[in-house]
C-alpha cells in the first residue's frame, strides 16, 4: 500500500502520527510525505501529480503481481453466457 500525504496537510496533519502508526499494520506499507514548500497547497497537494507521480510509477511497476482469481461476478457472467 502506498499512502501519499503532504507535510502541510491541514486535514490530515502528519504531526498526529496516525499514518505512520496505521501503516505498520499494512504489509509493505509505504508513506510518501511531500515536503511543504511554496508550491504545495496543504490537503490539495495530493491533487498535484507532479509531487507524487514518480513514486506512484515506481510503486506500480515494483508491486507483486497476483494471479487472476475470478470472483462471484465472473462466475455469474460465465453461467449466463452458457
């Protein structure tokens, strides 16, 4: 799991420590903390991909691949097609 936050986020301030605490519960949890700057906009910073695009690309390309496991919806569609 990749969590993205900014150091100047007024809605989810990093000072609370909640994100770090909860990420310990997630297998392979990682936090990308965007440093506050003249360009960041608090909570709105996460809408600005230039701050986290590279980290997301790396995360997606290195994430473990799982085999496809058809769920109940897939089985239902297969039975209707028969």
